[in-house]
C-alpha cells in the first residue's frame, strides 16, 4: 500500500486522553522507523531516532493538552497497527474539518 492509500484508509479516534496515553506507549515501545511529517512542509527522507521520537511525543502531548483544554482528546487518529497517526492542530480545527485545512502533523512508520 502506498502512502496516499494508507493516508485515506481507516483510522480510529483517540477520543479520551487515556486512549492517547496508550497509543503513545505503543509507539514508544517500538520507536524505530517513524517519520514525523508536518503537512505542507518537506516530506522527510529519513526516520527520526528513538530520542527524537520520544521528545516529539512529550512535546506534542503537552501542546495538545494545553491548547485543547477539554476533558476529551478527539483530535488524534491512528490506524490499527499503529503505523500512521494523524494529529490535528487544536488551534485550526475549523480549517481542518472544513475544505481548506492543512494544519496537521503525521507520524508515519515504514
């Protein structure tokens, strides 16, 4: 399956914060071969190392909890494996949910 097919596939919403915590634990347990891609920026050519991945997870988790100050998460989606995670910008949800949004971060494992 190529990136576009995978990207348009089925994703599960991390509706509650504990679901997101479990997702982060799964990713941290298998930190190899993850790419961090910010929509609209240059596609990465190399995966991040485990240290960079863990740092990214800690920083994005703090940002999401600060900027999306609700008792639910609902802005992170993952495929079943997980091998692809979509993280939507809490400050641009109107744009992302509509037709013009490009404020999204993706974690992708190949």
